[in-house]
C-alpha cells in the first residue's frame, strides 16, 4: 500500500502507512518485515530530498537486514546509501 502512495507522490500517507507497518512488525518481532519497511522509509525520504532522514532509515534497514541475514534488503539499502 505504501508503494501506491509513493507512486502517487502522497508521501504523508506513505509515511503514515509505513510507520503503522513498522509498529506491527516490531510488536511481532518480525525483523524481516522491519527491514523492508525501514528501507521503504528511506526511499520515501529520498524522494522528498531529505538526505539525513533517508540515510538514517537506510542505515537502520541495513543493520536489521544484516542481523537476520537478509541479503536482498542489505544490498538494496547499501546501494542506496
């Protein structure tokens, strides 16, 4: 859903959806879900031109992905830094 909002350039809704998703995954201990959402948050802030926040979220995604051994998210977050 956040990807649809991002495509429509509705960044407020994309952020809100991702924060809700991050809360959901965090409460369930789903580190893979967290890694994907954190990377997506980095993408949103990159589109908004906010380099500091995008870098922050990419680093968080990278750490989470590394922790669980998810190379897909780890590589994509690392490539976007």
